[in-house]
């Protein structure tokens, strides 16, 4: 059914999703919970899958693939894929994490991706991720407010406002308590923070744990037009795809393409992992779906040729204090609609066919959109779009919600744009391309 929630309802739900998702592992766990509640069936990659119509999902580490096979799908049916990612720039817990000096307990962390490091100062932060036990079982952990990167007082650095320099090794060691590090173990805190289970820290064999902001998402502005939250890059897109896929499945998924949500991990560090866009996860799932529909190798290639990927990742709104950093003719604004992201060097995968499809989808959804292209003197980042297009040969278009403060601990978007992205995605899932 068409997405009929108001922007305010959508933002509240996005805020709830972000709050429940302090790590990529939490993000896919929460998405899986919502999908199962909506009637999707979780499949095991190590077991055979039956073919045919239905709604399904898998979770591989911090990635999730969910899909809806419509009635009447056959060997040559194509895939409409919404690609996003679950990870965000942050800090990751190192081995031997309990450190400290001068009466302070500190945590050893490593920079993950490209965060705006100064934005993490003087915030109440948590540790969140997964603990893997010696027997191979996994537990999610989230400590709640625990850590802080304390900034040096201006009295001890009088020139700080002329330029702040942070050494990633010396200055970015968060404090989490007082005492002698030899008498404390941060793993005990992580074990105690596992919900619903008693975990022996001595049995923890490994962990993937990141630092996450704990401040609640907030709506603000003169007319309530802004939304601030951590991890909008890129949970705003993952959430939009999740909402759209559930709405599509609830409509009965009329005859059309196989609708797919591909939420990858590790995009912020290059996507080179078994759960990243450079890895085999999406191809593995598409091959098994086609096998279940009785496709030969030739028919599978035919289905791929009939497929399309919308790569959804947050983009840049024009900054009012730095307009010279943007293209002179293209100034996207908050609440102006989702972005169509374009780059001549294919850092974004959009081409003329992708642009035309996006214009068509937005028109059908009744949603405005904006074009984004970088200033020629400032190279842009990239997304999972070119990776997916290159790896699978599926035509891809890059889009996303416009933000300010991208890669900050707390990013800013407009109230209207996340719901609009979900609405266009729902149209995409049911559209023959």
C-alpha cells in the first residue's frame, strides 16, 4: 500500500530506529525484528531455500538482505534493489581496551571511517556492538552512557579557537571511570550490558564494538522543520528502504519485479568484506532467488539485465556559511526533496537512464527532488552504487537525503525528506523499469 504516514510520524519512527541501532549489528537486528513482525520469514544461508512467492530476509553479520517475490514471478523476472548501508563513521574498540593513566580509566579505540572528530568531543557516549563467545555464539551489547572524549580547557590552550588540532592516538582516548586500569576490565562492563543473558567475560573470544552517541534524536527549528540525530548517514536510507519494503509486502506485492532491500555493512571503510558491497552477499542472494524460480544460467543473466538498483546514501545540502564549497548552480536545500547524485567520474553511478527513472519515480510518488553535483575543486565521496554496478552489471542510480554536518556525531536533515525517500522507494519496488 502507498506510504501514508505523515512526515512527523515517519521522523518519530526513524528516530526510534536510529536509537535502537547504535551499531550495524543492532541496525540489522532491529530491521529483522520489524520484518518478522510484518510476516517476513528469516532464512538460514546454510539451509536449502524453497522457491516461490513470499517475503524473506537474511542477516549476515552487520548486513541484511530482504526481498519480496511476487506471485507469478518467473525465471526471467528482474530485481528492483534499494541499496544502503548500516555502518556510520565512529571509533572502534581495540584489543586490550582497558587503558588509562593519572587516576583515569580510559578505552583504547581506533578511528573507524572518516568521522568529524571534533564533533565527538564532550558528549556522553556508549559502546555498542557484538560479543562472540568461545563457543561461537553472539550477543549484542550496548552500555548506555559510559564514555566521553574530554576537550582540553581553553585556559590550557589559549589558541584553540584559532585552530583545533587533534592527534588521533594521543587525544582520542575516551575516559570511562576513575581508578587503576590494572584493577578494571572494560570487557566486564560490555558483558554486563548484554540484555536478557548472563555472559561470562572470560568466555568472550572476540568483539566488534563501536562508540555511539547517546543523545536522543530531536525535532527543532522555527517551524519544527529540522531533525538532528546520530547515524543519519546512512540509517536514513536503510530505514526508508525498510518502511517501503514492508509497505510493498503489505499491498500483496502485485505482479512485477522482485523487490530487494540490500543493507550492507562497512561502506564507510571501503565495503571490502563478506558483508560489504564489494563482497558476494547480494549476488549470493540473487542467485538463490533465481534458482528458486527455476532459472537457467542464461535466464539468470536475463533477469540481471532487467534489474535496476537505487543506491541510497545521504548527500550534502548547501551550507549557508560555506556556499563557495558547493557547485555554483546546484544548491540542494533541506526539505527540498531527496537528491539525485551525479558525478562525471562515476563516483556516483547515475547516468542518463538512471536520472530519467528517478524523475519518473518521483513524479509518480508526487515527490520533488534535487540534483547534487560537487564543486570541481572539491572531489566528492562515493557510495555502494558504483561498486554494485561494477560487480553485478546492474544499472544503478545514486540518490539520498540531503544533510548538513555529514559524518558528525550528530547530523542534520529536514523533516520532510526521509519520508519522501521512503515514498519514492515504495513506488520503485513495484515499478517495471
